[in-house]
């Protein structure tokens, strides 16, 4: 820096005379002015070296919220169900967390894309998850229009019964149609002084971001849900024509702003319910890797997205043609120039009601596979991000929230990434069936070889439920849908060998003996218990139970490689016979309680061995090649 250069530092609280070494945590603006008047600006991130550590060893549930219906739901699981689940799981099961699917706002359409991983906005939650009866004004809507409210509740009951009792799929559009009508009635009820003040505070705190989101929602009602097809003058969120349209649609803009407020409040209630029930972590929210190109975030934040580009995965053994996920990537140069403002705001919003955050495809903090629009995935290339800056901001926001971070680091991971995540305190994701001695025998990896800083599970939303894997049903399903690339006999043989090797290991370790619930050692239920006993033998700090596994569900929530051939993201939690199981039935399920007894015994150190929180730590290890399954 030339002699005589003046340096100004502006922190988040204002200008300071402190030296760079004395700056508080935060993202600060530095301005250097040379004697000749030239000025340069930069951002400085001051963050903790590591994210908060996991509070000892804990276990919890993994669930897709829409799939878990109670007898109070309106055709899909909602935030009232989630609050009930966290309260019950914390108090009755001793669970430390509940991990959920991304709750991001979906792109409305006909039909709406049911995937929670292609949202309209990652910043704001989806109001389809609202429990309408829990909105305080709903009771007063009934006083004003009893007949309409009664009719809506009757229709909601029929929608719920169609899923739970008649085998219908979850229909988000039908559920939203009912809830939208009800919420329109609710909006006509004046807010009390306290509620009005709370809403105004929310609007002021969210500012332009919420105004943009609500404006997109209002415009989408008029012009459709893909802003790229709107009149040219409305494609710019800062244009005079957009400002004029916002004024003309102010009633609808306010409606969508209020929906964001109501949903945010119910999410906070679900997290408070978890903590009140004794959960050390509470809700683990999921951050999708990107957003829909036609949605609200892509419209409002156009300057930060790379036009004409899509994120995907390069060709590999899993997908020889590569994958195009149809999600526009953030521009690393624009992010850096803004001090990572949209990334910071996104994290801060999600941490508001999360005890931990799962980051889908966490490798995207380092690099993403960019594919030019209209070109095959094979013609893409990796574009790098400033991982140190991205991780520093992640650590900063997690520290401020007192929250953990879990990275979904399955699939193709470049060398050094897992080690860097480990250095920053980001927990990894370890799925039992993928944990093998890939550098040696290829056999199941012994429990002591697993890493400690991870969430360990038997399966995920993108993989076959454990019962399906044990029985080989997943091979038959893929065969029926024409997804196999080899003869079905080869697939069956490989799947049987895979399962057989794991069961042989469990038998040698004595983990199939004394099956809880009176099951014989060779029963499917005993084997699922044995697999979770094995997870407890690893040093993993978090053990996750895929909730459908607790009742023997055989249907995957998402089957990669399918669209209309399979009802992805539309299935309720069901038992081994495919009969939907309500939240109330889950709470009374002997099979679920027997499996929870296994986890509880492991946490207490009974009959499982080597499962304490300080059972040792191993450095991150490589996983088999393959692109992310979703």
C-alpha cells in the first residue's frame, strides 16, 4: 500500500477506527484512498475458525414433512404436524433432532413441480405447509363466514381421507387451492394491535427482499410462473413498469407478504417445540443447491445468476451422459463484489428457525459443473467459487445462530474437499451402504473406520428404504420402470451380495441377537434393528433414522431417473403393505418403539459398544464415484 494511503473500515455497526486485527466478527467494507485520489474497495470477512461443535452424541429422525400426515392435515403433512412430531420425538423418544426436506417456496403451476429441490425461492418458506387452524385470525374468520369455513374444513377432510384411506397420492395443488381460499378469508380479519406490530416489524426487517418475493408471487398470478415469459418491461424487478405494477397489485403483494410472515412464525414455533421438548439440536433444515430459473429468486436476483447456464454433474459411472439439474448458478464474481450479500441473507433467514442446516451438494461451495443452455451435460465445465470466503460466511452465520452445519458430501468429491470441510467443522454425511473399504477389500467398512464428524444413516430420501434394500424390492421396481442398464439377474445378484455381506458382518458382531420387539434374528425387522445397532458402533456424532424405515415402508420418496413414471415426492409414509400411516399411528407403533429402544440403548452405552461421543475420530475418507442421486 503506497505511503499516505488512507484506510477506512466500515463494520456492520458503522465506521470504525479499529485496526484489521481488532475487528469484530462480521463482513466489513474496506476503502483505501491513495494520495493521488484513486480508491479501491474490498470486503473483509472476520469469522470463527470453526463452526459450533456437535453437543455430544445424538440421534434423531429424518422425514419429508409433506409425507407425514396426521388426522388434522389437509391432504399433506404441515407445520402443525411437524411441531407435534418434534414435541413427541423429543419427549417420548429422547430424539435430539428432526431433519426435514427443504421447506423453500415452490414454483406455482399446473401441476406444481413437487420436488423440494427446484424451488422458486430458497429465502422464503412455502405457505402450503401452513396449518391454517393455527393462524390466530382463523377462529374469527369462522365468526364472519361460518358456512364457507365449514365447507372448507369438510373439503379438507375429504382431501385428507383420499390420501390416508383411499390410496390417493399427495396433491399439493389441491391442498394449496383449499388453503389459499381459507387464507384469503383469514386475511379479511383485521390484525390486533400486537399482531399488526409484529407483522410490520417483519416487513421492515425483510425489506426489499420480501417486497421482491411478494411482487413476483403477485405478478405470477397474472402472467404465469415463469418470469422469462412475462412482458419485457416486467422482467426487470427495478423497472418503472414493475414498480407501477406493484402499486396496482399492492393488495396481492400484501397477501403474499403476510403468507411469508405466517409461515416463518409457524416454522419458529416448530423449532421452539423441539427445544421445549429437550432436543439439543431441534430442526435440521435442508438448503437446496439452487433455484428454478423461472422463479422468484432468479427474477429478483438476476445480477447474481449466470444467464444461459445450468448446474449439473459431469459424466461418470452413475450417469454416462452427465446430469443437468436445470438450476442457474450464482456468479462467483458478483457474489464477491457484493460481499456475498445474497448468500449471507439466505443463511441468516434459514438459521432463524434451525438448530442445524444440511447443505445439499456441499461441494458446490467449492465448484459447480456449469452447462451452457441447450448443450448436453457432457459439454459442461467446472467453475470455481472462493471456498474460503463461502465457508467463512457459513461459519459466521452458524456461530451467530448457535447452529450446526451438515454437508451432503455423497457422490463425486474432488480431493481435499472433505478435509477442508472437516477443518471448518462441517459435518459430513455417511450412508451405510456406501461405506466400504474401497481402497482394500471392498467389504463393508468396519465401524471403527468410520469418521466421527458426520451424520450417519441407513438411507436417505433419494435411496431405497432399508426394507426395500433388504428384500431386493428396489431392483424389481427399477426393472418394472425400465431403469436397469444390465440384465435384471445381474442386478439381483449384486444387490443380494451387497446385503449378504452386511448381514454377515452384523451376525459376526452379534448385532442380530436379542432383537427388540420379539423378532427372530432373520426377520426383516430384526435386520433393520441390527443395521442401526451397527451405526451406533461407529463414532458418528449424529445418527439419523429415516422415519419410514421405522414402519417398514418399501417405497422410495424419490426415484432418480424418473419423472412421470414414478410418483416422486407425492407418497405418504406407509407400512410394509403400502398402507399410509398417520402421525398418531406412528406414535403408537410397537415396531417404531422397538427400533427407538435400539437407539436409546446405544446412546446410553448399553449392549452396543464403542458408541460414546468420544469413541474416537477418523479423518474424512473417500466415497465411491457417482453423481449426486437427486
